């Protein structure tokens, strides 16, 4: 930023916009939020501050009136597989409490409610064991709690008890080892030890009564020989099989607690296993030829085992493909021979051969053992390639142990509630009722759950469920979850800073999101949003536009005020797009896609997809649309991409379930250009990622001084010893830990931040050292290396994607998601093209301004022109309108949404009436229309449609009127005089060719006139209006002086009272995909009246 001075109103919705890289995030996060956080944290004690991660103090002279700041950024909530939507929003904590307090436990075997057991029932259960069975009666006084429990042991000793069982081991009370107070322990008092006999009834009864008294109604009978435990409860037990349950506690319903987690998967809900499909990489080959990697002829040790196996079971290792082997043989090869001993030949260290008979371990057990026993991370990573995940068969993916899975609230278990879409979860709790005392206990808990679920639904997340893993959420979804949590907190007087909350939201959900932001504002908070969405920009109370360019060309506040102020500014790029002065044009011509060259994905059923068949034409720009949660990412990223990556790129990807794929042989590779960082360390930068740094280092190594000193390309790397500064190890800065204050990075006092040692910096190419080259922007470097083709080509592609402002050595961790994605696009553009590549982009407009989107579209069309196929998952209508082919998933975000994927060329697409509100089509009408609506000759044959079919097209979209008349000269004079229009200077008025273009003074109402003998019958003039946008239409159409007139056929027409011309009037609208709609009227007065009904056409 360049010496910015700015006044922002408090308690308002403030939107900061501008080009990518213009300084929006620097202003919002690195300045306003960082200073707000710093001032709040400084009020805390030094002890508390050491636990908080502090941001660097911003370089600012003065900030006044700053509130405590909360940042809600666009990043994944957690990469912890244990974290879910329920745990992040704390709804799961309330559910655990609700189930523990008012849940009804059931027997898992008989599905009947548990009832309490009497002492007599407990005694009878033990006496039913085989006679002489040794039994130990225990009282569980401590179950899974931390502490040394010294007082407890003293108390038990005083009561006369002799033994206790601690964490499964029995000790005498005088010999109990010291317990770790930071670990959880289970302590059970040994009440009695006896053998089961008929005369032990009285002794057992007394023992159970003692156990129940000391363990709050619980007792355990342990068979000492087998270790089998029998739990008893005076509170909960199955009346059929005596299945019992400890007292219900919230931790029983936590999959992050050993007491509640499934013991098989440890609460993860899935298990990792060696997948036979991955182990047998090439089933079409024989075992000798490499059907299983590492067990072929090249590895003699394992290959000799397979030969012995083949000899024993009578199958050929060399001739038969693995697929053709008998099923029994396949099972033996993969899982072992069981108890069958096989003679194997081995060679001793001295070279002598010997034989040994033993069962064959099996390839998969062999891999499991090696994975379990190895200490090498490299070996683990290699073996992990053969692993896959599946839902835990023990808990069916619920993550909970058996006891927790059979406790009910109403008719549902905790897992069933977690699996419901949030919309249905809200309905369940709205209708949930309890009786008696349970109602009083549950009332407040249910109220909290209802409110939190409601907030999530209000920000457009009604399609998620509480069990959804947090690491599968997109950045936009994670941000809206945190936004909903903040609304639930009810804080006031806070400054919220948000980073593009509309990311991932379909246009349908934008209004709800904006309503949520306004609600946050109305609570008494200042809401600052970094945003590019046009709806959000127009709804802002205050708008700040950064620019004028990106990087060094940005960092200034161009205009700050209302959206209208920004739109009126001549200096603002954003204002030019808002006012319509600049537009993203439709493509001049669309590629005709052949239905013969198709990629077909049949029967996709991942997540909420319902047997979807996807037909994807190759060689074009294909746009995948649909509301949030309709299955776009599942279909494209989790299914199509992973199939293509596995089959074309040889990746070890496991796609979501599908039946069949056809047409993949027409492609040679797939590339997923996502917005993940291009590097995880500050050492990674655009030069290293794109491969620019290698030819640059080779150039420097070829300089005479470098050759004289014997410097190779490695000398000019800051990642290895030799040329880098060893004091800072090539970082250029040294970290100074401040403990209670943010860590400080100071320039290295040896190299002064230049990263290289003095000898390396003495080598110069065209007067510049390697460090000075890394400090260049892409734009400067392109000029500097213009005569070096390998470098210039890559720099040119980075320029083409709009990244001329970034520095070659800029740390990758400082690049935004949009910048990182464009660096990847630039890298792909610089490669040699095969014309058979499938590119997949998931919401590439994230973080991009209108201007940046224009550049991105040029790049995507460039990829398409080379014959490649570009698939884009996108909600942005500027991208949608330029596509060659559109595929829409679902009308609503719900499990039943993605049942089919209607696909069609863009100019044949049917309108969406319910999924997209009318107001969101506005942007689709920017630019020059390439394909005009088809004309209908004669009003008697004009096709008319009810306006509802057009999705209630809005008056606010009328941009200009096209009139087809019989006499252009007469009409031209009349419209000029009566409507006050003049010839449009941008268009040539040509009477000779019978066409003209008129406009009002501001140029935002235009009238095109052309001659068309077939436009209307001989006694009437024809008028057809098309294209949308422009409020001024209301102001001048009302000046038409008309009256009702009936023609010869008895039809009402409009008559101009000035010149007595008869008009046949039809307003014909074209939807964003080329479908013509005509609203026919024979009465101008009626038409004007309809236009004024709330600014919408209606019939």
C-alpha cells in the first residue's frame, strides 16, 4: 500500500474491492485486523499472550476508533480427520449432552429399552455360569478419569478392602504403583473372589450390594480364567439378555474420547487396508511379468516363493494372466495358504541351497507386517500407495462404540441425526417433544441446537450434515460455518473482517448470505468484507475500491463512498464494470462440439449423486453449474478427475463409485488446476515452481567470471550450500523469538537480506546479480530476458494470465489462492501442447476482479483453441455465458438433487426458472451478443410465451430496442423528434442500407431501426425489443402518445396520436442462453402499465 489515508464508517457493511493483487487483503487483514487484534491482545497478561499467535505489527502511522477484531478467513477449518461440522460448530457437544441427559438406551441385540436389574437378577446371572468357574466381583469406582487418586486408595484401605484392579491389573492396596496424574485411569475395587456354586447365593448377594453401593449402582463379574466381563447396573439393563450399560455420560457419545469411540477405528469412522485392486496393479499380466509390483522376476526372493506356490497348487506363474487364475489360487497368493505347508527353497549366506516347509504368508499380510514393523518413513510412504480407506465395518462409519449407537432421542440415534441434511435436522428438532421431567431438562439444550442449526441454514449450508468431515469442506463453506458461529455468539461492538464469503455460493443463495452479513451489522458490529461479487458490491453501505493496477501498480484507494459514487468514478476499473462502461464480451463465435466425440461417465453414485450419467463433449469449454451441494465437486473432482488421473496419469487415486467410463482413450492426460498453494515453504516461489529458475541459473553459470571460478548452476541456488549465505541459510532474514510479543524477522546482518554470499553476487548477467533478478517483477524480467527464448516464453505466459506484477522470488506463501492458480495456468500454457489434455478448474474466479476474470477467460479459450477440453465448475455468470456447453446439476441442494445432469450447447439451453433468481441474470447481458434471436415473419406467426417461462425477466435489464419498420426514414424522424433521441456517434446511421442507431444524451438508451418488409402486415409497423439493462427505458417509453385502435382482424393495436402510424408492438427477450421470448401487446398503454409494476414484466 502507498501511504493510504482512509475514513471508514462504524457499524456499517463495508466492501473492499479491486483487482487481484491491488492491496485489498493488505488493507483489511494485514492492517485493520492485525492492529485490532494486537490492541486487544496487549490488554491481556504476558502469560496469556504467549499462547496466542500474533500477527506482525502493521506499518501504519495512526488508526483511531478501532474495535476488537475477529477475522473469518477463506481457509479450511481443520485438517484433522476427527473434526466434523458438528464439532466445529459445537452442535455435537450439545447433542452429546442431550443424549446423556434424556436419551433412551436400547439393547443392540433385541432393540428393547434397557431396564434396571435387581440384586437377585445379578446373582442368578452369575450362578448360571458353569459350576466351579472362578469369578471376581468388582466395583468400578473410577472409570477413565485423570488423577493419582491417593485419597481414594487411603479411603478403601480404611474400609477394609485388600485389592483393587487398576487399568486391568490387580494389585494389593499396599502395592499399587504411583499413577500418572495426567493420564486417564480406571480403578475397580475387588469386592470378592469365589467359585460358582449353588450355596454361594447369599455371599454373592452381599457382594453385589457392596459393589453397587460403592460404584453408584454398577458392578462387574469377571471370569478369572477367560477374562470375560459381565456388567451389571441397578439402572440400565436389557430384560431379555441382561445387557447393561454404564450411566449415560456426554463422553460416551464423543468419538474423540476412548469411552465413546469405536474400538476398531478409534473414532475415525473408516479404516485403512491394503486394497487388492491396488496391489494387483496389472491383472492382465502374469505374476512373472509384473502383475504385482515387487513380486516378479526382478525380485528373485519373492519370485522363488511364487514358483514354489505354483508347483504346490498346480498353476503357471509365467503363462497365465492373474485374471485367469482360479479364485482359490488368487486367494492363496493374496491372503496366504492358511495351515497348508509348502516347501520353499532358500539360499544361505554361504551360497548353499536348503528347503523349508511352512505356510505361505500371503502378499497382503506381508505388506501389513512390513508396514507395521518398519521405522522408515520412506518405506511407509511407498507401502501406503497400496492402501485404501473404507467405512469401518464395526461401527458402519458412525465412529461410536456399540453402546452409544443404541441410545435414542425420539426415533433417532445420534448417528442418524448426524447424517441428516441440516435442513431436515432443523425440522426434526422443531417437532421434537419430551414428556414430564425430560422436557424441563432438554428445553435449553434443544433451544441452543435449533438456533445453531438455523444459522447454518441461513448462510446457505442446508445441504451439509453434522457428520461431514471438516477437511472435505471448501474454503467458502468453512468460512460460512465460522460466520454462522459468530452470529450465534451475539457479540456487539466488534469489527468482523471476512474474505470473500460468497465463494462457492450459487447465485440463489447470495441473498441469504447478504442478509446474514446485514444481521451481523445490525447487531452493532462493523463488517468489512473483501469481495468481488457484484451483488455484494451493490448492497454495500460503503465501498472502497483499490487500484489502479496490481502489485507495484496498485496499493492506492481510488474511490471510497457509496456504490453509486464508485460507479460514477472515471478512475475506477470497478466503477467502469458497475456502470456498464466496460463489459465482459460474449465470444465472437462458439465452437461446434460433436456429439460423436464424447466422454461418458455412467452411473456415478458418490456422496449424494443418484446414478448420474455425464456426457462431456471433448474439445470445448464446458461449464458445470448447480446450487451448492448438488454434487458438482463429487462428480468432477472426486469421480471424473480421479478416474482420469488413475488411468491416464498413473496416479494412485481412488474415485467415488461409478459404473463405467467411455471415451477416455481420446485424451492423453488430465490436469487439475486448483487454488492450493504452489509451495508450502517460504523458499518456494514463482521462479522455482514454473521452472524459470533453472535456465536463469544456467545463464549465470555461463558468465565468463562464473566459468573462470568454476561455478555451476547449483552455485546460484539459495537452497543448497555453496552460493547461499550460510548465516541465514539463504532465507535473507533471521527469526528472533520474542515470546510474549510476535516473532520478529530481521534482515541478515551478513548478506543484508540478499540471500547469497559476496562471491556469488559478484557474478552478474547484463549488469544484474542473481539476487537483483529475483527481485524483478515478471513484467521487468520479460523485458530483461527478451532475447532468451526458454525464459521469455514462460514469462510471457505469466504476463498473459495477469501476473506481471508479482516478483520472481516472491515467497509462494504470500500468494493468494487466485494468484497461485494463475501461476499453475501459466506453467501449463508454457508447456508443449498435445491438444488432447483435459483441464479441470474448480471455481477459478475465486479472488478475481471483473478485469481478472476477463483475462482468465482469454486464457481458458486459448487452451480450448489448442484442441484441449476445459471443464470449469463455476457459479460466476460471466464464465457461464462464454461456455460452449453447459451441464446443470440439480435444482436444489439436497440428497435427491443430483439425479441427472441435463447437458446442452449453450445456445440451446433451457431457462432455469426456480434455481436462479431473476436479478442474477443481469451480468449475462454484458457485451455484444454473438447470436441474435431468430426472427418470426409476420405477427400472425410470432411465437409467444408466458413471461413466467422466462423466469420473470426484469425491466432493469432493457439495454436497447430494435425496431423493424417498413419505412426507416419516416420512423427515424419521428423517434428523433418525439423521444428526443439523436444518432449514436458510435454507430454509423446509414439510410442507404435502411438501418440507423439512435441514443439519448447519456448513451444508455439506444434504439436500432432497420427495414424489414416481413416484420408486420401492411397496415402496421413491427417493433421488437431485445437485450437487457438500463432504467432509462421507463423514462422515455412513457412519452409514446398512444391510444387503443382495432385493426381489420378485430385485434387491438397501438396507434401513435402524433403521426397516426399503426404499431404492432412485441417486446422480445432473449434469455442468457439464446432462447427467444416475446411478450406481445397490441396496446402501448397496457405495456407501459405492466412495465411500471415494480419494475417487472408480468401477465
